[in-house]
C-alpha cells in the first residue's frame, strides 16, 4: 500500500544504501602489510649481498633471529656474550631436543643461566680471558648473523643495535674454525660485495691499523655511532679527518658519554668535531662507522684498547654498499639523529 502525504508536505527520501568502505579497507590492508614487512624483514638469501637489520628501522631483530633458528635443520653454532632471552632459549632448546647439533660458547658473566635452559647441547662456558664479547650465529654451515645485539630481551627489543645477516659457506666455516679469543682475518665476496672480517683480540694490531687507514681514506663524510669511545688513536684519526674538511658526525651513548667516554667527548668538542649524546633510557649499543656512503664497519667491538687487544670481539666491513644498503643506513642515521640530546 502506498502512503499518501497531505498537500505541501514533501515525502522523505528513501534511505541511501551505505557503500562498503573499500578505500578504508584497502588502506588498512596496505598499512598492515607495511607493518608486517617492517617487523618481519626477511632472512638473508644465497647469492645476495649482506642484509642489514636494526630495531631503529622498525624491524624486529628477535623475530628475525627466531625465524632463522627455527628454520635450522643441520647445525647451530652460537658465540654470544649475553644469552638470556626466553623465546631464543626456547627455540634453541627445541632444536637440541630435535637432535640438531648445537654448539654454544657464552660468557658466564653475561649468560649465567644457560645450563639451566639448554641441557643436552654442546655448551662451552668461557670463564678465562678478558671479556668474551662476540655476537655470532651460524646456521646450517652457511647462514651468518653478526653485529652488536646480544640475545637478551632488552638488547633485542629495546636497545639500539645493528646486525648483519648473510649466506656464505666460506664465512661460516671461517667463524666456526676460530674459537673465542682466536685472532683471524678473512677477505671474501658475498653476493658480489667485498666483505672483510677481523676476529679480536689482535695482538699485532692489524685490525686497528686497517680501521685507522680507512678513516684516513674518507673524502666526504664520516658518521660514527658508538656505545663506548675511548681509544686515543681513533680519536686522533677522527679529529684529523675533521681538520682536512671531511664532514664528521659522532653520536655516543648518553650513559657512556657521561661516564667512560666523557674525556673523549671533551676532546672531540674542543677540536670542533660535532658530537652528540643519545637520548632516551635505552642504550645506543651501536659500534659502527659509515664512510663516504660507501663503507660500513661494524660488529661487536667498542672503540677501546681492550676491544682490540684483550677482548674476544668481531669486526665486519662491507665495501661499496648497494642501493638498498645505502637507503637502510640513511634511514638508520636519521633515526639515531632524531633522538640525540
């Protein structure tokens, strides 16, 4: 039955059918994909150049390492100063239970409860020497992760770190052949990119000499992010680079900058070198120098005398960075700069 309205009264328009918000749905899906890609950046692949990871670039280092460990089927070789993150320990424990050969070297001061969680693995507590400070993971004799991040919850989820992942059997073999406190040097190519690795301590000083030489080679820019900076020879090189016109920027962890590194901070500032301290409560745990947008040198070694001559540490250099690596470092440096005091 059709309803009639009195003269002069306009009947109401029929309600409009609501359109499905396709644009909003597409936006949500795109944003979710972006977040997922950021948090799960993917594992390094064979025949590709090394891959860079940092939690400051919206990446989840813990998720990356967990995925890599869970995918291991033939062997696990781990050298780690701090090993206490429960998900990582759980993944390692499961691999041991699955009879995947698992060898772990760890510093007893940084990882006091490893025996409790990883019974059945080939465990080597390192109690002698100065500081077993390496952070090395080798999976299936070919996949390698090295960098500044310990396998602790704070280091993986909160502190500022940089990790390099690569797939290369020669690098994996080199790292497994050299136990903590063994000196060593390897120069090779990974995915067409030149890579150098130094294992410390280095009593003859080759690693330190090469680092100083690389700083001297800088022509345009030097960006340095460090947890601890106390080595007088490296201070001298940075000041000299600034004097010859290289654009130098140094960022040091706030806690170290007000403590162990304070004297170096004063020296650099007195020489006119731009220096900042990190902001926030988290540690700026980086150990890298980035030269002329071409060369990245990082690893587990702080810039101290002990790191080069006493501690068990690792330094890795990537030369002639590709476009993706340069973009990553640009974003990482921007993130570090944005939080300085």
